[in-house]
């Protein structure tokens, strides 16, 4: 899971351009593998390493476009394993692509998004794919895609002191830094924090099966706070035009109310393209299907863009796939 260093780009450019000058040819480069800068030891780039190899070469050579070929027709409006009616997304901004990759869109890898441009389907070359570019017209956009990350752990952390504890947030995040634990979604106030942890990032384990495995975290936090640990939660990330967040949330909460789902936490990303909601694992897939039906399949006339209000009704989606 090595990182790409800045020194990589000029080194790759020098090597490839030199080869082309002396012996014009089409280079075929093995992805996924890399070499340590100092020791020259062979290392790997982790999941998505082949995509990262391609985008690194593209950035090194200053290419206008990088095509990443996958087994799906580009980035989709949601995971087809959850809802079969998902549709390809024709255009994404880099910010949208990065958020999708981070929160679990399998066609994209977070690191490769830094220089990536375009994704296409190697099994369906006539499909237009998804073009990722610096900016796009968002004037009529509402929601771009829905991403689900399941089996996350949520922590509610409340200070044992009341108002005025100016260093509370710093102390909490220092504990996570010392333990080497990455935090996904955060919502804060002066005296409390709610956050989620991705089990796949905890001590390199794929899943955290027992609450006791988080004891070191809880023990440290309980020195300064009251801690409530909640497992088997899901993050539903809504990637879209957060400038219309009121309209998006109005529609989301109408759908959730219809299905009797309570949102346990909500957070809007600093990138301004992502709203994340935390729900129970056993409700998450039904929520995604219902949201997709209402955002992507309902008649656009149900949306009153000028007044910013939604006049539609929520569809009922069964638990069957």
C-alpha cells in the first residue's frame, strides 16, 4: 500500500520520454508494482494499484486524458448489487469522483482520482463511460450518485465537562492519531462529537467483529468523555449539488419518514459535493433503493426548481433486490 512520491513524476517522465525518443514504440507497463526511492525494494500499491499506475503515468507525461477501462459502464448512480436500475453517470467533477471513491464506489480508487480523467467498460467499449473533469454545469444538477458503506462503527463522545472546554476536540483527535485510526464522518459541537470508523482501516483488519476489539480506543476516550459505541451502522453518501442541500434533504427525509427510518447522524463534507447520513445496517439497502427511485426515476416535473420545493411522493421499495 505504498504512496506515490512527488519524485515519481519527473522520474517516470524522463524514463518513458527517453525510451520513446531513442526507439519509438508503444510502452506496455505493468501496473500495481512500484520501487522504493532509497532502497529500490519492490513494493505494491494496494487495491486499485493498476489504476494508480495509469494515472501516475498520465500525470507524469502531462497527458490531456487518461482512460481507465473497467467491467461496468462507468460510474453508476448506485451499486447495481443493491438496485438493478442504476444508470451510468456521464460526467463528474474531480471533487465528486474523489468523494465517490472514498465512500466506496468500486469503479474508482481514492488515490487514483488525483490525476484520473475517464472510466470506460472494457466489456462494452461502445458505452460512453464517465468523463471526469475539473468542473461541469451544476445549474440543474441535484443528485449525481448514492454510495453505501456498510458495517461501520459509530462513536458518540460527550465531554465530562460542560461549556468552555476549548481543547476537547484536540484531545479526542489526538487519541485517534496516537492509535493510528482513521475517522470517516464527523459531526461536532463544543462538548460532543459523533464520528464513524471504517473497520477495514482498523489495524488492517477487514472487519471488526467484537466490540471488545475497540477497547483501547474507548478506554482512552473515557478518560475525558462519556463514550457510546454503536456498531453495525451504514453511511449513505449523497454526491451531488450541495448548493441545493435544502431541497435534497427535504426529499431525503420525506423518503426516510415514509419508511420509518431515523437518521442517527448527518454530516456535510467540506468539498461541498457530499452529504453523509448514518442509519442502521439492516435499513441501509432499502434506503438506497427508495432514494434512487425518488431522485433518479421520478418525473422531473415533481421538482419545482424555481421555488426550490419538492412536490412528489415517496415510492415504496420492497426489500427484494
